[in-house]
C-alpha cells in the first residue's frame, strides 16, 4: 500500500512524497546482507523488526551474536565460573536474555539451533550440573 503525503519546503510550494508502507518481498532463502539491507531501508523500528522476524534464520541470529561476542563471553564467564549451586541461569537463558536486552527481540534460541558441537557441550554441562546436585542430596 502506498500513501501520498504533501509537505512543503518553501511556503507555497507543496511537494509530494511517496511513502511505501509495504515491505518488499525478498527471494526465497535470502542472503543475510539482503535481509539487513532491506531492514535498514525501513523507516520505523517496528518495520525493521518486522523484516528481521519475517526473514529470520540461524545465520542472521549468529551475525547478531558475533556482533556482541566479547560482551557476551564476559557474561558467560561470570555466570558459568560460579559453583553450580550459585548459577542462576543456563547458557541458553543467558544468550536469549542478552538478545532480548540488546535487540529488544524475543527469539528463543535453543541449544539445537547453535550447532551440534555447542549442543553437545551444553548437554555435558547439564549432566555435570545434575550429577553435582544428585551427589549433594545424597
């Protein structure tokens, strides 16, 4: 849908500006740069988020994560270096909370979406934590 608004630069000289309110369709499985380019062309934050949600996939999620890598690693180190009984969050909770705070977006990334190596590491971490609490209760 296209709407036309009239603005004037100088008194008496109205200028017509076309504002496209529809989001351009991208090809199936667009590249990350195409999605980011389309999002950057949107005027409002809500439209930018709409584009990112519409074309979200793991590669885009990982780009956002890598953009904030150092800060995120520090948060992981602080939380996961604590003894198990003092840890308040799982690694995926930390990641999702970080994304929500930085991007104001609730993506709900799961360990499975992070790849097999990280998924296996998280499973091992969970097993070790469960063993710790099991040994502590006996």
